[in-house]
């Protein structure tokens, strides 16, 4: 008698059929729930989850927020601490895939100089950074931009630096950050040059692996630069096309940098281009913490947000873990820069361009500030009213997390983070 016949005979017994029927009745709903959750979650999964299984030739568009995953054995929380890691250069030089050594300043030989008449006209016509950007930065500085209330995250200090940071979450868009740093015994002009100097930044910014100037305007000081930054945690490198310009009012400086469209540099699969990028400073001289009444310290108010193409909740966790470790390394890098300049070192091209500023009067700035009413709304952190919304099915969220974890497949820690974030969203969905 064959195996098929034996199985048929067993299944024909009433007791065995009853047992199998009961088991199927118990298991069927569970399997249906899992399958539905996985299918719906897979349909909703972000496009960057595909890239771990697909060829790197997948195209990206300006509208899509693609996310990628690199083969990286770095553990989750170590990567979080290093998410915004900045450190002084070591004695070991690291040559990037873009042909620039980390311990050698970029000579920017690939510059398309805007000093030529053709590039100058193109710069003036395109208006990468305009007076509207100055007005927006002024409103941010005066907290009159009408955005959500700022929530303080950090208040730290060292003997030569004091640092405070805030965050807010707009309804649409990535988290926004505001910080106030006071550096002792340094001038606003030196801090301005320090943050603008890409050649110097390549030495101390551990994430910046490539920087070049695409265009520059000798009249306004406007620059268009290309950056490539290294991301250490499940992300490919990121490319930035940044327009930047400085306005001067007395000894106060409004420094605007933001992502700009630039068709002359075509998009590539890798590195992924970051379109939404904003990072601007307000720099001025302030009184020292020593209380001697002298304006020997420098205050820097920074506003920053960007869409790096990773989940915002994970990005916020990375910022919380790595913020102070990154910020406290600015100060020794700045002090080294001051000593280098004091020794008579020649200015880099970027530092030279930082000294070409558009001068505006205090009356003009007051006019910009008075153009709009104070739209900022102070909200209580514990509001009794909650916005109405739909309940988010927990099954769909868990199903999406299963699909995401299966597509990443990089270890238990990565999956634990994904399921933890999914569980948090599920709890939020039940409260809505």
C-alpha cells in the first residue's frame, strides 16, 4: 500500500477528521489576520525598504522620499550616538569615493567659476537665495514665523561654550531644530568664516566626505556648493546642492543656507540627493559670561531641518542620542581654526567669499520684522483637547513592521527598533 493510500485511510477516520477540523477552525483566523496585515503592510511599505533586495539602479524622483540600507554591522545605539558625529581629524587620511582626502583641504578644482560673465548672469537670474530668505530668517530669530511652539531639549555648557537646543514638530514636514550657542573669546567674523569654510570643515566634520563650489557671485557673495555626507546607519551617502548667502547689519550676520534646484548636476542613484534642506545662522557679539560687560563672546542662533529620507521618529532618536557629542566638538575645532588664522594662514576661497556680504540697515530689518504680525502661538504642552482623527489599525502597523523587518534583515537590534517604533505608533493610533 502506497503512502498516499495510508494518508487517505487515516483522514477517513472520524476522530482524525474532527481533530483536523477543529485545528483548522482555530488556526484559520490567525493566519488570515497575519496574511492581511503583511499584504497591506507590504503595500504601504516605504520604497527604501525595497533597495536591500533590488539592484542599485532603482531611480528616484524629486517627489519621492526614498530610503536605502547599506551593509553595516554597526549596532543600533552606537550608530545613533554617531548619527551626527563630528570629530577632529586623526593622523590617518581617508580618501573618499569622490577623490578628496579628509586630511587635505579641497582645492575645488572642479569649480565652475561664477566670476565669468556667463556664470554671473546665470547666478543673478536664478536668484538662489533672495531677500525673502532674509525675511524668513529674521522672523525665525524673532520667533514671529507663526510656527509651533519650541520645546527645549538640552541645556549644556563647557568653560568656553554654552549650548541650548529646542525642537518643534510641524504638521507637515520633518522636525525642526533651534539652538543657541555662545562661544567665549571669539569674534562674530571668525565664527562666520569658520562655518562657511568648507576646506576647514572637511577636516573636522567627520560626515562630510566631499565639498566643491559650483558657482559663486563676487558681488553678493552668493555661492552654490555641492556636499556629499556619509551616513553611518542603514543609509547610503547623501548629496546636497546648497545655495548660501550672508547679510550683514553692523556686526550681526544673517547666514542663509538651503537646498536649491540645480539641473547642471544630474541626479544619481547614489548618493541620494536631499532636496529639503535648511540650515541658517544668526551671529552677533554678546557679553561674556564672565560678567565684565565686554562683548567678547559670540552668540550663534541656528535653525535647521532637513528630510534625509529616513523615518522622522528614528531621526529624532538619533539626534537626541548624538546631539551633545556632536556639538561639543565644534568648540575645539573652532579654537584650532582661530589659531590657524592667527598664524597667518591664507584664506580659503570659501572663507574669502564669507567676507562678501550684503549690507542692510537696522531700520530695514525692523521693517521686515514689522511686515507681519506676531503669529506665534504659545500652546500648553498638556492640552486637554486632542485633534480628531481615524483609529490606526494596529494589525496594519504590525504587518508593515513585519514586511519592513523582513526586507532589512540585518540583525535583531534593527528589527527590535522597527517593531518598537511600530508599537509606539500603534499606541498613538489608539489614542487618536
